[in-house]
């Protein structure tokens, strides 16, 4: 569970952004800007990021604030799970990333595995829709839902790319160091449970 101060700061920023999106009153606009400044001050107090930098990041987001969508794909061979070695933090995760507009969930899942692991797959089943900030990930100023799907490999092999160093299958009970902003061991085990159980019912927060 995320810290209370982070929940407050994110909620204040969401109120500010939504208000700035719809208000036609100059007075109200000033109040929403002030609320955004308070949210930035809370984050700055608890992190090493200056408030001005946080405000600049807030201002890059426009429109009604909603959670982002992160798609993660479970590909298994028996009890071995496909992981990719992330360049950004030198740790491992199931293939995935932010969902691209214009693509379905299935298309996004298959694209991520192809781009990061070099494998062609067919997405088969939904496993879970989880709130990132309620499932053991490091605190983040962004809200996102993590959608987990299973996929069956149909071919391909790892190809050099801009996001990952390598791809390999690992036993679920002996995982390498994971990229915790992206995946947790509990989430991998949940996907394995779904892989083993044809009657598995998707879970959600």
C-alpha cells in the first residue's frame, strides 16, 4: 500500500488537473493552480525532487486525469516464465509496457513480447487487472492499472533492441532480480496459477 502522503498528493493533483480542464472561471483557475502547488510541495517534502520540477511534470499532463494502462504478458514453458532483461535498471521483468492508443489489449500484448523478447505469441487469456500502488511496487506519483494476460509462443528468437538486453525462461521458484516498478514475484506466481488452471477466473482490485 502506498504512503498516505503520496495518496493525498496524487489526489490533490488530480483535482487540480480536472478543475483546470473544465473551469471557465479565472478565480477558480487560480485556486486549482494553488492546489497543484500544494500537491507538488507535499511530494517535494518527501522526495529529492524540487517542487518546480514536479510542477513542470504535472503541467505536461492535460485533460481529465485517469490511470494509465500497463500491459504485462505471461509466457510459460511448464513452470518456467519468460522474462526480459531491462536496460533501464538492469533487472528482469515479464514483457510489457504502456498500452499504445489505437491497439487492442491483445494487439498490445503481442506487440510487447515481439519487441522486447523477439517472440511471436498469441494472447489467450486475461489474468488480472491490478492497481499498481496497491500491489507491492515502489511508490510512484503516477496512477496506473496493470493488466496481466497469458500468451502462447508460436516462434521467433531474441533480437537486439532499444529496451532489453536479453530474454530467457526462468523457473518461477528461482527468479532473478526483478524490476519491481514493473513486476513482482507475487504477480508472476499469479500468472503461473492461471497458466496451470484452465478454469482460472480473472482477478481485479
